[in-house]
């Protein structure tokens, strides 16, 4: 289809519709945020990603575009707050890719594959901040017969260190069971995620290093179990899960036993080194959050130093000193390619925390700790495909 394909307003934002026979998604023009996404599974419609509660309210232009739009999943470059300049560069929260207006290149539907291709010129005249020049190309792909969203981001023409990542946000309508692939390191953000003097509250001990997601120290004494959510209403916390670099594939999964499905993400840990857990359960009492952004967990696959931004990720930090990669060296002669998958599958009764995800020929198998197995159509080889 031609590049003149029009947008429609969805939850307050002009968005492109992207659909296959089993997956129905929207992507916002501003920020390239993918959401809502609805999957058809066994005749049911499942919409696992969150949409901020203020999206239908009049826009507050004093807020960054990323916050006004906030929904689903989006690509961040640089990833993080970016409050500190890096060699003269200054970025909006999570960078231009999450805030600026993407341009539609092509929309195609061919042999059971739907592809949306958009582009964004980085560091352009008139942009907020003083960012680095380059170009980002975004491809969103859906395949008939699959309950999967494939994304490819190609960043070209850029030189120097950079951090980046995806920012998927899951809404927990019932209790979810959270698990990940092997971890090299797990740590709570080194500062309080929120502070009372700023009208926010956090529950986990800042900087705590831990091995087990079920045993994370809290500021009240005792431990929190991060494998079950929602929990700790009235608090916001951030935790990083550094993937084992020996693994060919990294994954995060949330099983919803009551609703009978699993949400999962797949990535190449050589490209996206860590997963940031943003536990958002009403702990921000300032606008526009106002204690109403609840039961959401960000499963944010990144290469970066927590959510602090480019300057901190490119410099020496507590993770890089432990051998964790927190940025990459961009080469204008060799584009950066970031491939990413998220999807859902039905699970039977008794299917608990995911223990392992194994890639087969055109499918993945999810194995639970209880011994139950589920196979779903998904092309895991996409993660290592080139530009």
C-alpha cells in the first residue's frame, strides 16, 4: 500500500493501524509507541499492554511527548532520563525516537505478512535538545496465524557511544507470574526510585544486589517477591536483570493463570544486554500520575545503565565495573540493528512460572516449572536476522 496511508485517533493520538488475522495493533505517529495491541487466542481477545489513564484527557504540553502518549512498547535512543549532557548532547526523556514524529515510508500486505516501515531523522533542525545526527528506521511486522509482534530498528549514520532499549509495559489485570532467562546480575536502582519530598515512594532497598527475584530486600525490613505482581500498591521501584551473555536468547515471561495466557518477550542478549523492571503501582503522586498509574510492570530490554541516560551509560558506572555492557560504539559505516519480539500464547490449567523458552523451527516452546509445555508459532530466528 502507498505511503499516504492515513492515521486514525486512538486513545487521543494519531496512530497507524497494523493488522494480521490474529493480531491488531496501533502505532502512534508521535513517539512510535505501539499500543494498544490485541491478540486473538482461541477465540478470545487479549490486550496485555498498558495505556496510561490520562490519554483521553486534554494534553498538557508542559509534559514530554513520551508521557502524554505513554502506552504499549516503544524504542528509546538514548534510553533514560538524559538529564546530564554528554559532550554537548542533551536529549529528551528516552530520546527523540520516543518523542518525535515518525514519517511513514511504506505500508505493505503481502503473502500473509503485514509490514509498517517508518523513519525518523535524528538531531534535526528545530528539535528539542542538541542530539546527535543520524537516522532511525522502524519496521513493525505481523504474520498471519501468529500472535506475535516483530520489530526491527535500524540506526544509521551515527558515531560514538550510545545506550538504547525497548520499553514494553504490561498491565496486570490479575496476578501474573514473572520469570526470566538466566541472569548474570540483579540489582535495585542505586538511588530511591521516588522520594517523599518529590511526592513519590519506593519500597526496595536502593542498590541492593540479589540473586533471587523472590527475595529482594525492602526498606521496611523483610523481602519482596518480584515473581508475583501486582504488589506493593503505592510504590514505584526499578530493578535491573543483567542477562547471562552466554545465552543465545534472552527472554522474560509473565503467566496469567486466571486468564489462561502468557506474555513473553524475546531478544538477542548480545544486542540488548539487560532487562529493566519498572514496578509502577501508584507510587507517584505528582501530575499526571497522581497515584493512578497502577498494576503496570515495565519489562524494558536495554543496553544501558539503568534508566539514568547516555552520560551515565557511556561513562564508568557500577555495572560497567562489573563487566556489564551499558552502551555500544556506534559506527556510521555499520548500522545498528535491534530486533525484538513480543507475543502471547494460551496456557493450560496448572501452567505456572515459565522455566525455559526453547526456539524450534518456526515455533517456540514454553516450559513451566510444573512440567507443562506449550508450543506457539513464532520465528525466533528473526532475532539474529540482519538489516
